[in-house]
């Protein structure tokens, strides 16, 4: 995973908690697909938990508690 490009993403949960992570594009797409399946009640989305692989850890997320996912679209810059 070291050669992959990571983006910063925030996962918001019911109750107001936010989990900030750095994820590869494939991991973000996997989370979005799992959320879509859960919301529509189709496919593998009947499963409540999703494992999200981040730059530094693996996180089990309860999909039924996710309110939003935000991913940065701009490249990171240093300085002014």
C-alpha cells in the first residue's frame, strides 16, 4: 500500500462523531458501494459491518450508523 495515493476522508456518524482517515481510492469506493447496498437493501449490503482499510489501520464501521462520507478533492499544499 505504500505506493498508493491516499486522500483524507471524514466519516460522520449518528450522534455527531466524525472519524477522519486517510484512504486509497479503492477503499473509498468500497465504502461507498457498501453504503449504497445497505441503503437499497440489495446485494451484500444486508451486512451491517464494513472493514475500511486506511493508510495506518483497518477499521470496522457499522454502516447503519453512517450519516455522511466526505472526501477531499483538492491536492494538499504546503505553505501559503
